[in-house]
């Protein structure tokens, strides 16, 4: 019995139509259509390479270029008709191309498979999105440097265990955030290098018998080089896992920042006020100004961490080469990209525009005996071993707690009862200003060092 015509591009071997549920269940077009523009970009390069090696004629290439150009316009205009029956972005684009230009469109797939096509598309898309993330990081860092410069001398308490430790400058704190982001930028740059290898031409898994010039295609697509092994090229997704790992680390940094922003903006701290446009109110309590954006970024960090684990689990038991499991790589990757880009975009505008309550910070730094270490250092300079100095200061702090005052509020006679070497000059180190200015070493919190660090950081990101 003659077989009925099958609209599927791979349907020649099959005797029955795919079940409608299976058709929908296995389709990826609902989410991989975001790859349409890079898919067209890869197809254009492939067609030009095929013409370069003599597989396509100049006229066929011109038809393909014209057809893909029209499809690109339709995608950008939102008028492209996506079909679940055509499974994925590749088949949708190819079917539309064939309907526009006929047989020349059918020749486009010569020498390639959807396996190397999707691997190429994801790399092209990820490379582009890494650049977007890096741009937002740089924008954020610039804002942090501006904020640090404005507050190079603004004093606040530095914490360990969320307990007052030593006084630092707000500028110094912002530079700590800068350094975290700089490492994130570097991780993304490293990821981009490994993602920038071209799988196109690996075909299904073994390469192809057509005389492809893969170096030519790689040059057209601005890849560093074509992949060396066709089997690895179509089955590898570690570049996507690496991006998700870098994104998870970056989101963890943003989450730590978010935690501090939430705490600092509370009435109990009152160190900062976030811009109104990044906060919301309460439906029942009219006085509330909720730091929703930092809280949401803090929450979204778990989402990105989950995507990383999802991709690791997806790949852990796959034999070479391509398996349908890999269709599940896109949604976690795409959502990770969207989440990281959105979070960086929000912080890049929100943080540099926060309002700093310098007085509240200063008064908080006067609590908790933040200059106790300075008194210990003072005694060491007077000749005491550090452990002895540590004990003396501990006794002095216990006394001050009983008296309900800070060390700097104690009189000279009160301090001298703990050690005779304490003299009038001790009050120079017990002030907050004296404490931060004393830490004038590379990487220290002294205003002079903060300004030097800002200048170096501006050169770094210029």
C-alpha cells in the first residue's frame, strides 16, 4: 500500500503519523524560537560556505540569502507563523524558506544536522548574552566606584558574625562589592572563550562526506576555531553548565549584596534608603516601603542554583553522542540568562542611586567597641605582647560595658587602671577617624587608600 504524503522533513522512514500528544510533548519550538535570529545567522554562514566549496551555485546562494532575509524580518516583526508540528526553530525556519524559494531551500541542510545546528545556535546565543551580562557588570561597577568616591570618608561599622567588629569606610565596602563583580566578569570571559568554538560541520556525530570548509564557516561566524572532534561537538554542553556555574556565583554575590541592602534599609539600621522605583508598599500598612527588588534577587539566586544542578544532572549519564535529553538544556539555560541579566540590570541602576545616611552609620560605628582592636595595637606599640594586650583590652571593654559607655568616652585615669603605659595619645587611636586612617596600607580602609583603589579600578574597567 502506498504511503500517504508526510509533511515531516524526516518522515520518510515512518508508516504512521506521530501521535498528537507526542508531537506536542517532544516539540521545543515554544522555547527555542528565541534562537531564530542566530539560527538564521548560522544558516547564512553555512550557505555561503557551501557556495564557497561549490555545493551551491551563486544563484542558489542568492535565493537562500533573500529568503532568510525575509524570514529574519518576519521574526523581528513578530509576524512569523510558528508551528508545533514542525517541532523546533530549525524546522520552522527551513520549512518557511522552502515555501519561499523552493528547491534551493531544501539544499541548505546539506552537510549539517540539527545536532550540530543547535549546538552552534546555543553557542552563538550564549556568546551574545555573555556580552550583555558583562556590559551590565561594568555599568554596575562604574556606579559602585562613583558611590565609593562620594563616600571615601563616610564611616560605618564593619561586621563579622553580624556583630560590630571595626570601623570601615562606606567607600571601602563598595570596593569589596566591586571586586566580587570583577571576578564574575572574569569568569564570564573565560566561559565565553570555551563557548566560542564552532560545532557546525560536525553533522549528526561523525562529520560529513561533503567537502566542507569549516575554518571558512568559523571565520564568517567569528568563532575562534571549529571543533576538533565531531562526536564531542554535538554532545557537549559543558559550556552551558559553565555559564550556569558562573551565573550562580554571580547571583550569590548579588544575593549577599541584597541581604545587606535589606538590612541597611530597615528602620533598625537606617543606613540607606533605596530609590522608590525599586520598592513597593503594603496593601494594609501605609507606612511600609518594602525592598522588594533586593529580596527578589536574593530569592532568584536559588532558582539559578537549581538550574545549574538541573544541567549537571541532565548530562551526568548520557552516552555519546546526541540524545533527546539535551532538548532539556535550553529552558534552564535561557531562564538563567534572563534571571542574571535582569538582576544585574536592576542592581546597576538601584545601588548607585541609593541615599546614604552617613550620620546613622557613624553613630552605629560608635557602638559595639569598634576601636577595641586599635587599643590593643596601641599597647603592642608600647611593648606589650599582643596576647597580653588582648587581655588588657578585654578587661577594659568589660569595664566600659558596666559603665554604659564606649572606650573613647572613658577618661585617661579609667583606662590607666588597666595598664600604666596608656597615655593621653591613646585618644587619637580610639576615635573612629583615627582608626580608619591608621589602616593606610594596600587594600586598607583608610580614605587615602580607598581613593587610590578607586583610581586603579577605573583604569581596570576603562
